[in-house]
C-alpha cells in the first residue's frame, strides 16, 4: 500500500463519503482503512478510488464508494451484528462491513472471485469475515438468521427464501433494478413479511440469478 493510495483513500472519504451525508464515523474510518485497490484487477488499480462502479468482469462490479457508503449506513450495523453479503465479488464490501460488524459471511457463486476475496481478506488479517461459495439466490441458510443481509449489486426481486433468513427486526438492503435505473431499497422484517422504503437512486449491475421471473399470459 503506497503513500499515493493512502492519500487517494483519504480523499475518497473526504470528497465522496463525507460530502454525501455518510456521517457514521466507524464507517468513515473503515472506508479509510480498507485498501480498496487490492480488491480490483491490477490493470484498474489506478481507478480504484474513482467515483464510479468498477468493472470486475462478467457483468460484476465493485460498487461506487458513495453508493456503498450510503447503503451500509442505512443498515445501522452494530458491533454485535451478524451480516450476510450476497454476491460479495472480490470481498471489498465484506471487508468494510467487517470493520463495523461482529461476523460477516460473504456469499459468492463465482469461484475465482471467491478465491480472490479469501486471499485478500486473509492478507489483511480480517478474521471475522468468511467467504462461502454457493448459488446466490439461495442465500446461506446455514448461518441464518442474520441481523443484516446486504446485496452487493442489483436485483429485480429478492427471493422470499432469503428474506426469511433475516432475524425479527433484521434489515435487508439491495439495489432494485427497474429498467435502466436502480433504487437502494431498505427492508425490515416483521413477523413473516418485510416492509421496504426507497432511499436513493444509484447505478448498479444485476447480480446473476436475480432477474424477475416472467409471468406468462394465455
């Protein structure tokens, strides 16, 4: 981690995070401490701290710092919380959340991305985040129930099986894709259902498997 990346990381927090109503100081520190450049392809490290999503290949992205910061803050994560990150990619979101949560399970379906995430998290000594592989649409029932479920990308709909992996009062956040646009939507579980509210607009790529099931009419 070079001095130039440290400066870029600090500038990201000052110019992209603090200026967009991300006021949680634990989160600000986490985003300043975690070296984002290690979670992007080598050829794109110069752009690691840009204000845009970063392409990881095969339609997957590292969410823009502003989007990620606002989504995490909305979840109001406490130091005791157990968090599931769905579609964790190279592990950056899991690393940031691990700085504010008790335990993080990072679920990834792509083995190469999961291997990268495991390697970087180990290198950084982040021992309260574990990477697991499996179909994203199934969630990770083995570790349920969770205080927070965080979708690290966009969905057209959230499977009810994943919603049911939330604890009572648990929070679930995802970018809901409607046409070319996405909205960050926060849901809270109460009983057997969840209620949601839109928070802000953002750009995101659809996570594999979360396309809305087409309804056929005859």
